[in-house]
C-alpha cells in the first residue's frame, strides 16, 4: 500500500472512531449515565496528541448545546459535573474554549430539582424523553425512574419487533414508561396499554406518554390504566384482550409476588386455549431467593417458563454487570 493510501486509511479509521466517541458521549449524557463510564480516555489522548480543543467543542455541540438539551435538559447537577470534567480535561492540554465556560455559567446557578429529563436515543436517532425522579426510590415507590430490566426489555423488543407488530400489548408495572414508549415508537403494535397502581407513577406515566406524542387517537392507540395486581378483576383483563403481556423489574419484593402470580394465572385463565397471550417477564436478579420464590410460585400455579437466552443489541447505556433474566411463560 502506498504511503498516502495508508495515511488515508488511518484518517478514515480515526474519523469513524471519533463519530463513535461523539455518539457515546451524547447517548450517555442524555441518559445521565455515571460520568465515570464516559469515554474520557479517548478525549484525553486526543487532547494530548492534537493540542486542539476541536473534539471538546464537538462534544459540547452534541450534549449541552444540542437542541435536545434545551428541550429536555438532564439535571443541573449532572450538567455541572459533566462540564467541570470537560473543563478539567481541556485545561490539561487544550486551548481554553469560551463556549465551555459560557455553558457552565448557564448551569452554575441552576437549582437542584427532584425531577429531571432523561433521553434514551433510539437506533434511528430519535429520542424517548422521560421526566424521571432523581432519587431511585421516592414517594414510597420504585416506579419513578427507569430500571435496567426496562432498558434490556426495550433492547430485546428492538431486536424482535415482530413479537409486537400489529398486536395488542399490555404492560404491567410500567413505571415511567421507557419500555412501552420504545415499543410504540419502533415495533408497530396495534394497541398498547400501559399500567401501574401508584397514583404519582400513573400521573408521570401519562405525562411521559403525552410528551412522546402518543395518544389514544393515533396508531398505536395508547392507553394508561390503573391496574393493581391485588385488586384486578377478570372483567378488566378480558376488556384489554392482550395478545402480548410484558413486564420489567416487577419481581423485587417477596410481598407482592403472590399477587403478581395470581394476576398471571388470571390472564392465562381468561384467554382461550388456542390463543394464549405471549407473556414475557424481564427481571434483574438482585436477590436469588426472591427470584426463585417467584419461579416456585409460578410452578405451583401450573405456569411453566422458558428462559430466553441470546445477546441483545446494545442500544442504551447501562451497567451490564447486573444479572438480568427474561422468561416466557406457558401453560
Ligand atoms: C421496579 S419498578 C419497575 C418500573 C419499570 N417497569 C422499569 O423497569 O423501569 C416496579 C413497578 O411495579 C409497580 N407495582 C408494584 N406493585 C404493583 C401492584 N400491586 N400493581 C401494579 N403495579 C405494581 C410499581 O408501581 C412500579 O412502577
């Protein structure tokens, strides 16, 4: 290979790598991922070898100065920490960049709120933006933030869109709505019923569904229902007529497992033998005893399960060290 050709190939590879790095900064920033998980090492190396702040400027454009940040900003605290780290990196080897300090000045006085926007960027480039609480548990519920199993189930859905195509989907314990909204935006279901039991969660869920442009009038026809596993009636289940039932991170509390299993039995009882709905439960296994207790109760209720294995495409940024399992139920 001629020298110039080699140089060209190296330059092309650097450009591809730079595009990936910029995307990684953007995806992580809008989902408010742990700052330590961002690709700072690449930036550090780039600053050291080029002595130019071009990459810092590009990162800024894809994050704090991006139109999505104006519309759905991550928390002020997160933006402050993010910008401080960019400034720290740039101070070591780059030229001072005015827009970096202007961006910091904008957030320096921002109040720390209990709520913030998180945006999850889909492979098509669109974002699912959600209003979430900053604290993992607040107002006595776990339902005001997006959990890892919801992100995993959404990634699985993006890889298996035919499971939802033209279907009526019921989601149990929807929380703030990430999985369902991703499915509605990408997998063309016919109807989608989000559900939960907690009043504040239901309100936030309704707001997020609306924020993402989903309504009962458009296709998919979307509804948000109060569906409490402890009080749900067979009539309510029959009215929904779901072909597919999904739930993410609903097996975490031994006290609610019994009512969840009773509900799953009811769903199976209410459907005809020929057209059983496809039921998918995705769980983060935090406590193996709680999880195996759930499986034992399923067995006692005459419900079989099969573990769905296989990798999923990595779309959203989250900690993949946690043990997540997805099961499909059958009678
Ligand atoms: C850990 S959160 C998971 C939320 C969301 N699926 C996710 O993974 O991000 C559990 C959800 O189950 C809901 N939940 C708990 N008990 C319930 C019940 N008895 N009936 C309906 N929903 C319930 C909570 O309100 C909460 O939204």
